[in-house]
């Protein structure tokens, strides 16, 4: 087993871990385009960070939105995302597909 010896104090700052939350959002009507939902969510809550989106065809012209949200890994963060989505009049229903922690980065 090797030993690590430090001869000086390290000065690093760890940033808080973030969560990547993937959500499937169904529009209220088939005529509503997924990009309209993204724009509406951003307009209603500008602090929400949407990393990426993609469209998933369902049936009969209905297209679901798969969106990746970034949020801090703290209490109530998931609730903030869900509340932002519920505020939109364009959203019929939504489902959280998964959440994953994004690694902390060391800042020098």
C-alpha cells in the first residue's frame, strides 16, 4: 500500500453536486408542439435550467417532450421542477423518468 504525503495545505473549493432530472411531458392537445412547452416553462420560471430536449412520437400526431433539467442536489429541488411544469397550461401530464447525480467538480 502506498502512502500519500502532503507537504503543504491544499486550497480547493468543491462545488455542490447537481442533479440531472429526465422528465417525459405530454402536451394537453396534439396541436401543441414540444418547443412551445419548453418556451412556456422557461417563461414561467426563468431560473429552471433545461439542458436538452428531444421529441418522442406517441400516436395520432401526439408528440411527447423528453427534457433534461439541471438542479442543485438539495431538499425541495425536485418539487421546484415539478411545480414549474405544473404551472404551464400547455402540459397535460408528466412523468419523472429518472434522476442522476452529476459529479462535483474541483475548482482550483
